[in-house]
């Protein structure tokens, strides 16, 4: 999978994204990470582009996802339909970690007083 990143813009491209189930699962994770992102999918290049306010995503908060991404990367690189369930399970694990991290961030925010 090819990734291109700079603050406010992330594009990832791979033929595996032509599989609707895998693409939708990946899109769900991106939307969880940054609900404000404008996300587009281009079938001709099998790429997803997310454009978002740079201040909306703290890259430090994404570091726990790296080991999970590395775990599914070989399955994506050498993808066959037989590996679909493994890829979807890996994306589900990433989604679970993102949700858990979001809950932690919400609970660690100072509470407003009236």
C-alpha cells in the first residue's frame, strides 16, 4: 500500500481498496479518526484521499496504530481473496483501538464547570 501524507492531507492507494468491504472498513476508521475529513475514493487509481483541518488530528495519537498496520500490511501487499477475512479482522482491530483511544481522550479532557 502506498501512503502519501502531510498535515491536512492523507492519500493511500492499493488495489485491495477496490474490494468494497475492505474499502468501507478503511473509510470507517478514517471517519473515526477525523470526522471533519472530506473523503473521496477514486476507482481508477484505487485510492482514498482524506483532506482535513491539520489541527484536527494529532499524529502522536496515531502511534499506537503503527504495530497494527504493520501486522496487516503483508496481507495487503500480497492480497488474494482468501486473505479478505484476515484483512477485515485487522482493520476491525485498528477500529477498536481508535475507539478506545477516543474514549481515553474524552475522559482525560478537563470537565467544564458551570
